[in-house]
């Protein structure tokens, strides 16, 4: 997954292939204190945080001022599930070296959830 992201970020990759790979990837989604998914609002979009590895999740926890060694509750799911449950974007590995935003737009989420439909 990270190699596909790197190529897309460099302008040499296939965005559709990267989104398809994300859909098939198991990701870690941190839980908020209220038990919901950790998310933030930016640019009028709700962004759910997702991570491709425990190390990426720990980097995010540290970047937020937390203890990288402390347990961060999370759920494990396929990327596909995040893209099909609500009109939200996914902020992937946002504290890592290859962050990627997957906005809730056609070609990424189902058309009925897409903001540009």
C-alpha cells in the first residue's frame, strides 16, 4: 500500500489502483473517548483517521501529545468499510512519511455518498 501511495504522491502512480488497494487493506481506526471513530473536521469534510500499521498509529498518538507506548484503543476493518458507511473522507497515516487523504468523492466512495455526485 505505501509504495502505491508514494508513487501517487510523486505523480507517477495510478490513483484508481491505490484506492482499490486501500479498499482491500486492513486498517487500524483509533477510537475516540466516546467510543466512536476518531475523526476531525476540515474543509467542510469529516475525516476519519486510519492507519496501515501499529507503528503508524503510534506515530499519530505521539504527534497528538500522547504516549506512543500507551495502548490506544482501535478497531480493525477493511478500508472498503470506511469508504462505504458514511459520506466521510479517510485521513490515512496522517502522521507518517506517506500520508494520504481519500476524500468522499466519486470514484472513491459510492456515488450516493459522494459530495460531488
